């Protein structure tokens, strides 16, 4: 059955450079819906239509839920009176549904269509962003423009991530994302700038110019946050951009560590009494093992990331030996005048954290064998609970 879309009551207020209609069209396009009709009377028979109120700001997940549903009205309850903000119906009911959305008639005129609320939608857990957040649909006004932009930016956060990305980068990233929107820069532009900084940092490291290398490296890690947030708030994510960014993120950290080691100009790290070659092998193998554990868990056990299995795993993601925590160790070594200490610390921490991940993988396999499919702790969160545990407050309520 062909799916069409119809937008009612567009708002001229922009959020991150997009009107509500422009944002809705981009989200629909990413979900495979490209046929937009301005006159619902022109809908072909035996088709289906998604109707959306353009004076509301929709969580992307809500629009995609409507694409995947049939015979559904979405009721927003947080207004003085309940409002039907979206509908997915067959073409023969499109006219009646449009009257319901614009308030001409009540939802009772469509008894054969199910009424849903945001609270009944099972879409709070976002595997892609490693977070739990109830969906939102919010009325757009000129007065709440900044608040809604803030909501969209917070929505773009990855809440289960390393401590630098979680606490250091969000506020400056918001300012930079705003400038990128005003200048018309795309996420891939930022990613390319990050790639150039990856190369520059590596060249500085191999020459032993650690201060300049760390400067380039830290700016790159910041831009790695900016490009993702820019893509999400402007709905400009693409398959190419996704893989381009993730391949860079996957490949460059061990290369940086190797080049850092070569820049030392020594054959042995006295602080841990092993050769430089052995140190670099420990880092590289440990890094690969950690990544493989994550991949095996995601593909064969949880269907979600290992860091979302239990609260301890989410806490561990803050400090596990990924790029940013390791950069902190390298920076500390350089500031102390002993870049070799920094590299040794990276080696030790990589081995320890990869070992922890291996233990967690074995525990997950045992749990899967004895208790059945694994379940993320995010799925058991009760938003109505008045006093939430620290893990819920830390990993589900944002960074602002």
C-alpha cells in the first residue's frame, strides 16, 4: 500500500534553521515516505496517509512510529485540552482524520481508529544514541523557540558515553552547532575537518611534538561531537556520513598511540619495564579485543550495546579505554613532562578495561544460556517513580 503524507497548519518558527514542515519532511524522507500531498482529496484509492500538525514539534521517533503503524490517532495530553496531533489512516478516512486534527470534529468520529498517547508508545529506549528518553510532541510558539531548540539539542545527546563527551563538550558544542547552522555548514564538512586534524595530530605525535598533537587531537574529539549533534538537530544524517564518521573513529585511536610511541625515540618504557614494541602491541590488541567484545555482544546477545546491559556497564562506559579517556592519560603524561608515562598508562588501562569487558561478555553468555534473552536495564525504568536511582538520573535526564 502506498504511503502519503499531509501536513496541516505549518508554523513559520524555525528551530536549528528548519521550520516544522521542513523538519517533518526530512524525517519522513529518512523513513522512506517521499509522497507529500497538499490536497487530501487527491489521494489515490487503496492508499494510506500520515497526517501531522505542522504547528507541533515532533520527536523523530514519533513520526517514524506513525510510518510503521496503521489506523492510529496520536493524542497529546499535556495541553489544557487533549489535542490530536497526528494520524495514520487509510485514504478513505483521510478527510475525517483531517477534521479531527484541525479540531472541527472530535476523535470519536473515527471509532475504528485506535487512539494512542505518548505514554503508550514503546519507543523510549534509543539504541542508536544509547539512551532512554520518553518521546515528545510540543506545541510551537514564538515564545518557546529557544526552549524547543534546547530540547532538540538535549535529545541529540548520547547519554551513555565517555566522561569528556558527556560533561565537557555539550555546552561549547551547542554554540558551535548554532554557528554551523548559520553558516550553512553540513555535518560532513565538520567530519572532514576532523579527519584533517586526525592526520595533523598523528604527524605531531610521531615527531614528538606532543603539545601541538594534543591540541589538534582534542579539537578533533570536540568536532567529533559537533558533527553528530549537527546531523541530528538538522536531520541531515546520511548513510555515507554515518560510515565515514564511524570508520574514522574506529581506526585512528590505535594509530595515534603507535605514532605517540614512535615519537618517544626509545626502545623501552622503563616505568613498566617492557619494550616499546610490546607496549604498542598490548595497546593495539587490547583495543581490538574491546571492540570485538562490543560487536559480539551487539550481534549475538543483546541486540543492544553492552554498555546498556546493566547500570554497571553504563558507568563503566564513562571511563573505559576509548579515545577520550586515553587522551586524558596522554595529556597528563605530557603535562608531567613524561609522555612515556602517558603511553604506559594507556597500555595498562587498555588491558584492564578490555579484560573487564571480556568478563562481562562471559557473564552475558552465561545469563543468556540460563535465563534467556538479555534485557537492557533501560527497559525497566519507571518514569513515574518519584525518586529515581542515581543511574537513572545520570543516564536518562540529560546533561543540562
